[in-house]
C-alpha cells in the first residue's frame, strides 16, 4: 500500500454531505472536550495525519541513534565545564544544574521536531524540546475525536487505522523518575505546574483527568499559589511530592528568582520535579550545534556520525570565528550575512517560534539587525531545510476544499532513549507552531490496507 493511495481514498469519501456531518462533529467534539489552544480550536482540517508502519519504524530507529549522540554530549557537559560552555547556558542555569535531580534521565519526557520526507529519504531534526514538550494529551484526545467522525466510519471498512497514544508514556516517565528519586515504590501526589493564564491550560485538564483515572492524585496549580513550609511544598492543603513541570524555568526564575518556593523545595530534596533543571543543557538549540561541530566528532560512533550528518542540518553558534561548512572553512559572520536565503537565525532558548527569522522571508535590513542581535545574545544559525507538504481537506462555505499544508513530524521520546508516539502540526506558513498562531494540530495515525 502506498501512503498516497490511502490519502486519496480518504479524500474520495468526503462528499459534501459526509464532510459536512464530519465537520459538525469535529467542531462539537472539540468544544465538548475543551480542545482549544487559548480561543482557537486545535484542529481545523478533516483528515488526520497518516504514516505507514515503515515510516514510523524508520523514525523510531533513526531518532534512537541520534538520542545516543545527544546523551553523550550531555554526559560530557555535566562533567566538563569547558565543554559545557558550547551550549551557552546562562549564569542562573549553571547554578541550577549543579543540583542532582535524583534520577538518571535529564529529560524523562521530550520531543524532537523534524521535517520528514520519506520519498526523498529525508529526515531533518531541527529542534530538541527537552524541557516542556507539549501536546501529548491533545494528540490522544484528537485521535479519539477522529475515530468517531462519520468519514472515518467509511474509511475503516477498507483501512486499518491505529493511533499513537502517549499519555501513558508521560505517566510512566513521571512515576519512574519519582520512584528513583524516592528510593522506593510509592504513588506520587502530582501537581501539574504552570501559570493559569497559559493557552495550553486545557491540556493540563486532560492530563489531570487521565492521571486520576489511573488512581494517581493530581492537581493543577500555579507557581504563585504554592508554599514551601515545614519541609513540604504545598498547594493549599495538598502536599506535592511530584511536579509535572510545564512552566518554563526561565519564567519561573524571572518572576521569582532562584529562591522561588518551587526551586527551593527541589534543591532541598523535598519534592521531585520532571523535567529537572539539567534538561536545559540539551534543550538549548545550541545542542544541535554541538552535534554539528567538527571539533566534537571524536565523541561519536560511526553510526552516530552518519545519523548526525544525515539528519541534523548544519547548525552553529553565532559568534566571531572560523567555522566549517560542508567541509570547507568559512568566516562565520560574513558567511551568515551573505547567505541569507539559505539560513535561519534562532534564539538559543525560546519557544513558540519567538525570535526566529527565516532568511528567505526576511529583507536584508531585518537580517542584518537580527545578526547584530545574535552577536549580543545567544543565537544559533541553521541551514534551511526542505519543508514537506500534503493536501488536507477543509470545510469552507459548505464544501470541501483541498489546501496544501506544510507539516512537521514530532516524535515523542522517553528517557532520552526511545520513540513512543508522534505529534503532527500543519500550517500554511513556513514557521510551523500552534502557539505562533498560524498552525493546526492534527491526530497522527498508522494506516494499513485491510
């Protein structure tokens, strides 16, 4: 079975009548389940993302090899401050990573953001979200919604469709980390921690309901609402033993400093926090520059180097130096200035697409100003990658319209080791990010012919 065959078969089923019924159900189910990012529904297309079993297995195998390389640079960075300087950690981050979190993985739950074009053998990993990977619960809930659509009822007569659930993976990673930290088998009391006003709050509700369904006590709380007293971190009368940290460390420190109650309790060993502060090492976008840097090649095996060369686009810290590009020495800053059409500038540590400038969409003046900023603040430069696209059906003015959407492929990684689940985002713009305002989440399924 070809993937194109399955997609075309799905689209052929979308008569105006069946599509209208499916659109109505999609909208009503998202309202009922709270599947909104702020005021916007998560999904605005009538087809899920399909992957073949072979595609998914390829993702799993290749990401596993790359994670071995990420783990190596993390291990060296923890032991060697000189090597760690390549990641561009700030002073407060250096202070926090001195604390041992009490469990092995720096990022028990994480996500890699990739562009995946299998017909050209292309998998390009552009970012590693090792701090607060969002949307696993959204993906699970959207899969349930798509399973119930009228069009899926017809599609399932001829195709087997399997979801890629991931809430269970998050729960297992949380509990395993907690029990390593505690030193014994015991159920945690989980607090999902972030600001109440964030647009992703609806996902916290999905997680809390799921955790409770598995017999785990859980609340959602705001860092401003917790207290550290008598050796315990408290949210009202709820003693927290495990923090599922969705708040960004940078925001926590910015608003409360290093003496913020959550950070005090973590340092004192009064509470377990996942992901821990040490996740910041690999979360930095410069981690891809460390993998790309020719000065670090001796750290990796032959298979890891092959995977890095195949799947990590050339990435470099923005600084005055002679670097290597495609095997040749370059004067980095003039090179960046002169090759705007082939490059991207990204802040070393930000989210939601903030601060990213795509050279081929920027004018020369904007590019020059961003490059100057990149010399004053931690930034990376990255080679442009080809962005794949697929046709997705939209319900517009009472009829189905197929619109070409750019899409990314975001495998979920647990313990910095294996892939279990995959998210997909769509956009009509080159910057694919739901929080950036132009994107749409969509459920991801494995599809096979019956």
